[in-house]
C-alpha cells in the first residue's frame, strides 16, 4: 500500500475530524474513503448512461439489493441513502458510492429529480390519537399529521416534493396486520392523499431462490401525470426450473461453520422442550431438494432457522456467500465485512430477482403510460 501525505485547511480538518468521531473510523480511513468516493464519483459522472431508460433513488438502501434489481431493469441510480455504517461499507465496495446517512436530516429539495422512488422502509407504529382528535373537531388531517416521527414520513415528504412517476416500497408481510391494521391503513391513506394510485401484493421469493420469504410490495403511480384510470398487476415470471437449496451450497466449507457440540445440544433440547409444549419452535434443517425457511437478521446468533445437515458430524450454518446466493445476489457481489455483519446484512436484504421482476413490470407500465400521455399531447397540438 502506498502512502500519500496531504495538507488541508483548518476548516476541512475540523470537518474530517468530526466525521472521524461520528463514524468511529481513524482519520486515515476517513481521508482514504473521501478520496475513493471522489475519484469513483467522478468516474461515475463521466460514465455513459445513454442506454439507461429511467432514473431512480435508493432509500433505506441496505447493501443495495434493490439497486441491483432496478439497475438490471434499465435504471440509473441518482441518489442513495443508508444510515448503518457497515451497510454503507458494503454498498460502497460494490457500487463505488457512499450513501447519505440519516434520512431525517436530508432536505428533500436537495435530492435529485428521479422517475422512480425505491425504498425498503422500516415498519414503525403510527400515532392515531392526534388524528382522531382532529377528526372529531372536523379539522383536516394530512400525511404529516399521521406519519410525523416515523421513517415513512420521510418517504412521503420526498414523494410530495419530487413527484416521481412511480414508487416501489418493500416491507415485511406483517405490515398489513401491524398495530391491528392501523399502520397499513395510514400508509395507504397517506399515499392516496399524495395523489398516487396504489397497488400492493404479498409476494414469495421462493419462485426465484430456494427460500420461503414473503414480503409486501407496494407500487404507486402519479395520478397528476397519468390520471386515475390506472391498472397494474403483479404478473411475475417465475424462474424455471425452480431453485433448490443444493443449487446455492458450496462443496468445501470451513469447519468453523459447523455447530459446536454445546450449541447443537442446546438447539435440540430447546426444540424438544417446545415440541412437548405443543409449539413448533426449533431449529430447521433445510432440505437439499427444497426451499429453506426465511433467513433473518438474527441468523448470526446461531443459524438455527437454516441449518445444513452433514454426514457424520453436527449440522452447519450457511456461509455468508451462501446467504448472498439465498437472496439472489450474484457471486461477484463483494462482502467486505465480518461474518456477523454479513449475516445481518443479508438477513435484512431482499430477494434480488423477485425485485427485478417487479421493477421490470413497473418500467413496462411507465413506458405504456408515457406513450399515452405523449399521444394525448400531440392530439392537443393538432
């Protein structure tokens, strides 16, 4: 590794020092990160994007699963945001871009214009009390009243300011029933108030990867641009043949991924205890010719939800690379973080090929509606 000595103004030094403390990195790492970001971003700006069909932003980006999906659908990412420093590290390693940090501190006016907003926003409870009080007084309420204090509010304020043609939001299946259905009701109502036509479906990733993983996908189109007569269906094309666990497994796996005798005994006793009580809790041995359970961010703890049987020894957990494949990431995807962080990141990510299929449907719909709008404009001129 080469060394470079630089001199900086006091003001710039103070900013670097503040960022060093905030990010818990050395000053040297901060400077190297800044230089790498500048050089890469300069190359990115110069890169020919003439073949790209649309622009999008990547909010709550994680490690970039949604970005890969929309890139493959013909898009060009013009902005990304992710607060977790380890996810930022993985994102930078793969896309050469450092995502913005805390979305709540970002001015929506500063975000670039874009065609599609993409976000896998966290699910949080909404306060209904203030809304109910206003309703009882006959006063109007809006998304700001209902969603303030939640990260969904940040999605709404960006939609309101930038008015992209469309959006795609992703969340856990239980969003529909969260807080007795109130959360999802507020989400739908808020998007409707922003004048977007909304469609949603619960989709399972097992048609694209060997994992049972259900997620709710919410898609919206701008009624101010396309009118109210909008129809959209989640007509997906599953992968054939259907993937199975054997497809994503490595042949030679380090012994460190094999469960210790102590942990294996604990998991067996834990499962037996709950089985005796009539519960279905316990570890899961994934069938090699089938699909696994849903991988979660807690996989780093013991790997119990997805274990691989081994002849003559204890079962093992998946390697980080196998977790990446289980979510549909390509083998070229870089994993620059520790195993613990990698397990958390892939457990929190999306099934990339599923999102890619939905992205392509959105793009096809936008092409069709844009053509209709253009025809209408031509007729007005004539």
